[in-house]
C-alpha cells in the first residue's frame, strides 16, 4: 500500500512536470482556504495557477490549515485537502513542523511549498493540470506573480462585502459602561485598480455613582470613506480619496476631506511581498463644521493641505523591517503642520536570540479642532475630549532568547484550554 501511494505520487508529479499545454484562467481549479492565520495573502500571490475563492460552496478543493504549538516552541502544521464535485473522494492530509527560530518568511515559504505539493494531485485530475510544469506555464499567471489574478467567470466581479456589529457591557457597583458599533465595507481589488467603500458607527456610554456623585458620559461617532486607486504601471499608481466623520470626541459636527495622490514604488509592485519602498504625494481640502467654537475662534473652516509620505518594508530570512515617514502642512499656513515617524522590526540576531521593537513619534501643530472652553478635570481623566498636544511618543523593545531543544515536534494539547 505504501509503495502504491509512492508510485501514484510519482506519476502525478510527472504528469504535472511534463504538461506544457496552455490553459485559460476560467478552467483554473477553485480552492477554498479555511484558516485563522496562515499567510493567506502570501499564498494567494505565490500560487497563481489556482483560483482562491471566498465561497466554500463553489470550490473544487477545500483546504483547511491548522497549527498547534510544539514542545520545542515551534508549530506543527496540518493541511487537510478535501476534493469536491468531480474530485469528490480525494482526501489528503499533510503534516510538517517549523521550529522556534525560523522567521516568518521561512515559515510562509515552507507552507507555500507544502500547499503546492498537496494541490498537485488534484490539479492533475482537473483541467488545471494541463497548464502545469511545477508552477503555472500560463503567460498571464507569469505576469501576475506576486499580485495574483481574478477569474473571468466570477459573478461578483471581484467585489467582497463585509458587515459587522459588536456590543459589550461592563458593570460594577459604582461603574457601568457599554459600547456598541456597526460597520459595512465593500471592496473590489483587481490588477488594474482598487475601489473601496466603508461606513462605521460607534456609541459609548459610561456611568459613575460614587460618594453621592452621579455622572454619565456619552460619545458618538460616525464615519464613511471611499477610495479609488488606479495601477498606472509596475512602479506608478494614482488615487482619489474622500472621508467624512462626525465625532463628539474630536469636536466634529462634520469633518470632510477630499484628496488626490500619486505613488511611486522603487521596486516593481509584484515584489511587495518581500520588499517595497514607496514615495507618495497627496493634496486636497479639509472642510470643518465644529460642534463648539475652537481655540482659533472658528465654528466652520475650509483648509487646503498637502502631505508627503515615504515608507518601506522588507521581509527576509533573518526577519522583517518596516518604517515610514510623513510630513504634512496646510497650504495656506505652513506653520500648521505635522510630522510622523515610525519604525518596526523583528530580527533574529543569531540562533535563538531575537529582537522585536516598535517606535512612533509625532509632532503635530495642526489641531484646529480643539474646543475653546477646554475640558473639565473629569473629561481629561476619562479621555472624553481630544486635547491639545504638540507631540506624542511610543516605543517598545524586547529581547528574547530561546535555548534547548528545537527538534521537539510533539503536540500535547492536554489542559491547554
């Protein structure tokens, strides 16, 4: 039985390797990916010879990815492949382990390799097998490596919708709080453009009853935004953006921003999974309608603005690094400006020694929405209003050293929960 499986696997791989026929994207095998955290974006952009679908009921293969912590501090992965339709009855399980000192990049590369190997058998029994060498021989797939592509037969035309709501309540003898929110989002992502629409609403209420004092604080906010980004070339893109918000915390009866922007990526966008350096410029208008008069004696205002942003991100075997910088100012008053800098990295220094850090620093001189009357002591302590501050800073650094066995791949989940 064991040697029969080996022979079958060799035959399947030979079929995939020797096949050179072209295939239209509409015949690509449909795969439904079911997992909590399995580098979904990376898998979608690296395995371009299948179509990853959002609906489990239209898939040809269901792939469930699960993982558990191993005794050595790594993870034991389990990939469960289930064929459907014409592939029904074909079920496979692959298992492999990663150790504690492997970086995210090493883990996701190994995961992608195992997923490809697991899908070969199903591809060989479907039309997708006709376009495989080991990877896809389809010219369109080759052009889209690192980006992915949309199947032509998609009835939703790549639109994805998300609707959500949440409520939480906390109560003690002297303090009760509750907040709730709702959101809706629609997004279309294609090789040529991105288009998104979203709206959110939040309500928060806090009540205090202590030493004869009864106080209730309520904060409401609603916001909506829309954006369109167009792919101009492998390095250039342009976008249009609009945003509207009402906020008790920020003193907005209505805040509205409209802007346009251009972006340049030093590397081709197809390489964004491993490295990206972008430079962007944005210009537009802010429109304000304040709830209360501001420190600048305004109840309404309209201000042109501009901003420059530079950001980078690298993912390597040794870890990952990302950083960004933004400089922005009002066009009619350059004294009102802000500067932001942030750095983040996760680095394996050697073997089990790793360092994680994050830092952000903001200088802001453009808070035109601060209330003239200020905030009471209670409102300051309970953070009920946005306060005037010309800077904020946050930093985090950690060093972690792991030693001992890295080869313990045993999973023992007893009493974990």
